C-alpha cells in the first residue's frame, strides 16, 4: 500500500471516499457538495489531503487543514 499526497487530479476519488465516510457518520454534506469542495480544497496550499492507494485503487483518505471543512466549506 502506498500513502501519497492527493493531487488535483485525485479530486474524484478523494471526494468519493470522503462522501462515503460522511454518510456513514451522518454528516449533513451531500456527495455533490463534497465533490465541489474537493477542487477548492486541493487548490489551497494551506490544505493537504492524502490517499492510501492499494493496487492502483484509492482505498482511504485523510485531510489536514486549519480553516476548511468538507462538510462546511471554508471557515472565516
């Protein structure tokens, strides 16, 4: 298994993994909202996302940020 930093081209698999987690945990954000926020998140240098990739398929994700939540978007 490889752990690597997510790139802008990883927005779809990152959003899919996060949407699955948020649905399991009953967060209010929809899959469409999470996907729309993925591009913004990955474009900002203050944020970082990492993917666990097994046999070429993303199987896990982690995010690090000080002011952006996939469930809420950017915070003031």
